[in-house]
């Protein structure tokens, strides 16, 4: 049985670990971006499309006056 090739073993392992880490990080970034961030951004966009700040402010003022 031939002895294992140990020359450059650590460098190969390190290179493979770095490449795997980059691939997993990139995939995780895409999953987070398109699975969480984009849907949340769309929800905010949809909410503020029809949001009337003046109306809400007047409602809040009316509620505060009712409490006094």
C-alpha cells in the first residue's frame, strides 16, 4: 500500500474549505435576499403606496383628545 500524499495536503484542504465557505455564503445570501428581504421590501412598498400620513395623524390626535 502506498503512503498517503501529504505534500500540499493542508493547502488543498484550506483551498477547498474557503471555496465551500464562499459558495455556502453566496447561496445563503441569495436565500436571505430573495426569501426575506425582497418580500419585506415589497410589503413596505405596498403599505406606503396607499398610506395617508395626514389621515393617520388626525386619527391619533382624535384618540389623544378622547383620552384627555
